[in-house]
C-alpha cells in the first residue's frame, strides 16, 4: 500500500474546511474564526495549505454545544 493510500484510509472520516463548515451549518470564515478563538479544534494539518477535521471531533463539538446550550 502506498503512503498516500494509507493516508486516505487513515483520514477517511476527515473533512476539509468547506465540508466541515457545511457539516456544522456555518460559513468557512466562521469555522476559521472559531478555530482562532479556540471554540473548535484546530484540525489536522496535512500540508501547509490543507487542514482537515475528523467527523467524530465535529460531532463531539456539536454534542457539547448542545449540552452547554441546554444547561445539561
């Protein structure tokens, strides 16, 4: 298996900024602002210009935000 194929398998549940923002129902600029403010995890930097977020991390963020909003 090539290194690239291994990376694709390892990050199969990963989303780039556009997809992550759509998943969270926010704009890309909001996604980057939240990362800068520490509200969202920084993601995984694959290259200097490519960052991905794991779906499970985004789901955990949404669950936490839901519980915080409801006071649970």
